[in-house]
C-alpha cells in the first residue's frame, strides 16, 4: 500500500489490449462507486502509441510511468501527464525496465500482455513482491515452475484472471486443492465447434477471428478457434492448483456461462456462473477476496433456458491433448509448445500457413525439440528461441504481415 491508507498502486502491463481496456473500465467503475482506490502507477503497451497517450491523459492525475515496446512508434506524451514521476521507457524491454524502476512490494501488477513477452516483466514483478493479476497465461505455460517457485519464495499471490481459473478459485474451499478430486474447465468450442475437419483445416482468418461468445485479442481468439487456448489453460491450471493432468478436464459449453467446476472427494460439484464478461474476474482479482458491486451484466434466469455441455472432439481439435504431453514431460516442454504456437498463429494471421497447420506445427516442435530442465529465465528463453526457429523454418514468410499479427 502507498499514499493514503485506502490507495494501492496498480501497474498495468498490456494496457491497450482487450484485458487492459477492461481493467481500466473496472478502475473507472471502482472510482465511481467509491470502491478501493488504485493509483495507476504504470502502463505498458507494444506499439499502440496513441492509445497509450490517451490513457496517460485520462489518468494524468496519477502520473503513470509509460512503457512502449515499439521504438519507432511516435509517442507524444500529453503535457498534463508530464510530471516528476512520469517516466517513459522505450524498446523491446520497456515493460521490464518500467517494472524494475517503479514496482514496489504490495503493488498490484496486472499481467495482461500477450505471449511470452509477458514472462520477464511478470517474473521481475514477483521478485519485487508485487501481487500478480494473471491474465497472461503464456507466463505459466512457458515457465510455470519458475514463476510459482518465485511467488512462493516471495510470498506473493498469483490471482488468476482467466475466467475458468477464476471460477476454480471461487469454488475452492480455502484456496488449496485439498479434498479436490478433479477440476473441469469449460470451453466455448470456438467458431468451428460444429464444422467438419476438412473445412476447419482450411478455415479463413476472418472466420477464425469471429469468436461466438468472447471479444478478445487476435492471438487468444485464434487459440480459441484451434482450442489450443484450452491446452494452455490446462497447463496454467496444473501450475496454479498443483494438480496432475489426469485431474484437470475440459468440457465444451457453448454458452460460456459456467466457467469451471470443482468436484470434491465426496462427489459434490461446485460451479461458478456469470455472463461472459472479463470485467468480473478482473475486478475480483483486484479486490480479492472481497466481492464488491460489479459492473457486468447479471444472469437473467428468465432468459436462460438451458445449459449445454458436450465432450471435446479430440479428432477435430487435437490441440487440447497436447497439454497432458507437456505436463508429463515437464522442463522446457511448455516453453516449446507456447513459442511454436505463437509463431504458428502469427504465420496463420499473415496467411502464410493454413489453419490446420497451426496445431500440427506446435505438435511437431514438441516432438522434435528436446525438453531440458528449466532452472532460470535463460532456459525458458533458449527453448522459446529454438521452437520459434523450428516453426519459422517451416513457414513461408513472403505473404504480407497482417496488422494484428505483430510481435516485437
Ligand atoms: N481477452 C480476453 O478475454 C482474455 C481472457 C483470458 C486471458 N487472456 C489473456 O490475456 C492476455 C492478453 O490478451 P488480450 O486479449 O488482452 O490481448 P490483446 O488485446 O492482443 O492485447 C495485448 C496487449 O499486450 C500488449 N503488448 C504486446 N506486446 C507487448 C510488449 N512487448 N510489451 C508491452 N506490451 C505488449 C499490447 O500492446 P499493443 O496494443 O500496443 O500492441 C496490448 O496492450 C493474453 O495472454 C491472453 O491469453 C485474455
């Protein structure tokens, strides 16, 4: 805590993205309703200089530090936001530099950058004793052993923001998986839930980006279409709840109203339900364990006629099964899967590979690259680079880059 007793500092990584914008919405709501006050101490983005400047202007009173990865983008800091505390970091490590400079014990860091790029700043925030709101699942997929060990050592909480994992902590009795037989994560099934395999293999980018229930960034939307998102979430759940792969299940639930189930040893099953809106798990992470007046639509039981569940079709969505392979292999397997998937998604978005190759490339990388023990960030980075190289060598790079596919 800093400033007045009721003020806590918030550092928002990925401020211009879907989760970042929803987090700012929650902040506005908490301010408008007299909720706990968060001072926006820092905001980081990739290349959206204008959007970052707009945030700096709106929250000028907080004088947030700014971090922008893209060095060539023209960032004009509004005069109102230029002050003694407001520093600007530029370059690929801007978010990490900002964390190293401003993060203090007790700050809340919302890790909402997309991809492996979020790992180093999140680890640095943990090392500085910050509470983490974890949207960036790739962090746990790529280096779950390192991240959870650092959090334990520093005594900081990793509060899940992913709606499924938020559902699970809401159902657990005391935050631990004591007495838990299994957990079940729900999946919408994505835009291709009812498509035949041959049509999925050639699915156009426009269709893959049209998610039936959630509005999200491009990378996670494609991950939802392949259902790799669920594989990443199973690995994330393995690290968050310390459960083996065979006690983490996935069920398809097209309405995205039930977000997760916990089954206890006595056979009782608890679930968490809410309309699909990320502002609910974001606010809960920020105010955890308190529940305050929310800003999201409420469930309308008069309109709710049925809840549908169906098993995952592993033939059409083979990505889901890769999670168990990664958990069983351990070491750098998660970093390999994550990086291969990021590269394959990026290649698909710039139309260099068909949809059907995304999961295939990730699986091939996992088979071809040996998993090594993971003892440091450098081990994860080495595996990440090797998997990216593997996929790049197998994808054409002549097609024009899609604007949504940028990675620094
Ligand atoms: N969206 C959801 O509903 C949802 C739900 C659960 C979990 N998640 C997870 O949350 C994370 C963010 O997802 P999203 O949907 O919000 O993605 P998004 O809309 O694509 O936003 C990504 C954010 O990360 C920033 N960024 C990218 N590279 C960066 C870098 N090198 N340094 C600093 N910032 C960087 C982007 O900045 P620019 O805008 O400048 O490029 C943007 O602010 C992902 O890990 C995703 O899996 C998302």
